[in-house]
C-alpha cells in the first residue's frame, strides 16, 4: 500500500439530499467523510418540483431555520387541481392542519438549496470533492473498499461507501444490487419550466396574501392528455414552477413530445393567465423512480449502502422523495458510524440499515404503496375521465340552466356514466383505495 | 355545454428556444452519449428517441441517420431506458461537465 493512498472512513457518492445528510451524520460522529459530486457544485444536476419537508430537515438540524436556509415560500396552501380541457376545479386546503408551526413544507430550488445543505455537512467536518465522477468501485477480496473516480490517480478508499447517485443508478446496478435498469412502466419523466413573475403578481393571481404564503399543487386531468401522469405547480418567491410528469411507457405509446405536453399545459385557459408576461428562466427534465418497493435495489452489500432516488425511495402519490432521501441518508450515516465502532463492514453488519428504515416511514410507506404505480398504469381514467367529470358535476350543480333539479342530478350522473359505467367507477374507487392501503 | 368542441391540440414547440435557458459546461474532448450501431437506428421504424428526448437532442439527418446533439443533453436517462433496441451507450459526463442547473 502506498503511503499517499487517499483514505477516508466513509465515501459518499453524490451530494444531493441523501448524500449530504449521510455525510453530515457520519462526520458529526467524528468520522472522516468524503462526498464525491460530479457536478460543478452540489445541486447542479438536481431538478425537482418542488417542496422540501420540514420534518426531515429539522430532524437533521434542530436549529434548521436559525441557519438561514435558502428557501422560497412556505407551502400554506396545497391540494389538487382537476383540469378538464377548458375548466378547473380546485380542491386545496389552507389554514387548519396546513397552518402548522413550523409549516410542513417549503418550496425550494435545488441549485440553491443543495449547496447550502452540503455546506452544513462541511460544517460538521465532511469534505466535498466536486467535479468528480465516480466510475466504478475498488474491490479487495471481492469486497468494496473504495471508488475509482475520473480524476488522474483518482482512487479513493474507505471501508464503507454510501451510494446516493440519484435515479440513474448505474453504480448500484454495477454492484448487482438490482438486476435491471430502470423499468419504463415504473419510471416517470418530468419536465418543468420555471417562469419568472413579479411576486406581487403571483400573490394577486393565486390569491396569496403576501410573499410568505405559497402553494404546492398536484394537477390532474387534461394536463397529461390521459396519460398516466400528473402536473404540478409550485410557487417560488418571484417565479412559478410548472411541470408535468408521465410514465415512460405512456410517453412511448403516445408518441407525444414531452415539451409539447408541457407547453399545452401552460396554454390551458386556466393556467395561461397565471404565467402571463412571465419570463422563462429555466427548462429542465429529470426521471423519477416511481416503482417504490417494486424497483428497490438491495440496500446494502459488503462495504456499501444505497439511499435516495438510487434506491427508488419515492412515494409517487404523496410527492415524497427528498424527505425519504434525507431520512435514509441519516440512517445510512448512522449505520456507517456503527460499522466503524464494530470494525465490521460486512453486508451482515450493514444490514441494520434496512432494519432501521423498516421501523420508519421510509420502508413502511414504500411497502404500503407498492401497488400504486401499477394502479396508475391500469387506471388511466383517473387522469382523464374523473377530472373532467368533477368539472362537469360541480359546474352543473352550481348552474341552473332553468331545469328541474331531478333532471339536473340525472344529467350529472349521466356525465359520469356516459364515460364510465357506474359499476366500473365504483370498482375504480375501490382499486384506488386498495392501492394506497396496500392490500 | 358544448360537447362537440375540439379537444385542445398539442402546440408546436421549438425546443432550441427553450434550451437557451440552460447552462452547460460542454466537454470538448469526450462525448458521453453514443449510438452503438448506426445501422440499428437506420432500420428502426419509429425512431422514438426523436420524440421522447425532452431536449430534442436526437435528430434524423438525411431522413434516417440518427445523430445526437450531445451538448444539449440534460442527463435524464430517458434515451437509455426507452430506446427499443438498447442501442444507446449512456454514461454520465466527466466530472464538472454537462448540464448545470441554475435553479433546479
């Protein structure tokens, strides 16, 4: 062994939510941690809706808000918007449970938040190595003992490597922790535009009292043109983020160009006025691993732990992912600390990582929602028929047309049954319930 | 209610106009994407990569020869997963290169 061998206690691959969290936790316990990030800085490859969940952030840094994190707006109104081809029903909630202290979720921009989140890990003692790609692992006696990077003489050693490489989990595949690449029926492509609009116009257009109020909205219906997928809308301080995500198999079958689907959403008569005179600041695209439990790799092997998108830790219905990544990153960090105390980095020793996640919402939810991605694929009517029906039904209920109410109710029912027989609609509701309860 | 009205069509989008909003550090020495066997693309009937790539990096030259504008790639991975013939060699760009989101 050469004496200038680059040796750490822990290597973390990727400085996203999972990676920088794992690094902070391990460094806090005195371990020597290197985080290897392929972007010019943390966050430069990351792209989401999106909102971060306070519970996960505060769990890592109890004084999180005192640290002046770069957040956009708190999510003070959230819920669904149902789009028909020219109408909109809003089913959102504000106040009440949503008005918690602190607020449950904050809109953030990853290119601003991730570098800050990584800085907190650096303050704990972690070392960030940016602009460096991990290409492969280093093995001794068949066990991972480090990583090979694309730097000259770029081998870095550590007895445990925490892989937080993101959705394109090629390293995880290389380790054989999962025996296939991403599945097209269980992966969504999301495309998004961030559109700059003066804060006062955002507030006026969305009915927000001031810049300290914001929205996280899931948009169903016309936005996905009947494909398995959803739209979204998030409020930054002086910008709106609007995007649409559809599963890859649906995209393939439809022949639709993703950016045309997005543009069509932006031109919807209920959406276009929100972004009028806005300036497009950034367009981007990212995959989302929506298979959850069904596409989760093995989470550990000798000298390796996997966390975040790389481990398919996403809840597609509840728009959760970053919180799972943070929570899993923390548990991976703690597991690395324990392994160092034991001096045992075998798969058996590291398997406590999975036990920890099983006791938490991460694996419990992934198991419970394991049928959800299949449900979406098999029930496209939730993307098409039902959002339109909700628009028609509410519209008819609140407009008279001068006809007797008995006739009105019949018309409402017919606007459903003309699209989907009643018994099938009831079956769809039951199937939805089963998919989220997990039976 | 007018049930006979036309469904809204897909608008035409010039993707190059949208790519102007993206920041890249272009690797002048190495390309991280490549077509493994150009003949396979020539014979591919639908050439769906031209449709599904979210930045329109795949274009057909002279009718059927698929070419990749690698510098436009945002490293999403869609092409690797959706190519029906798994005919795309997909790697991450070298450290420090490729897309660099300004907002994310």
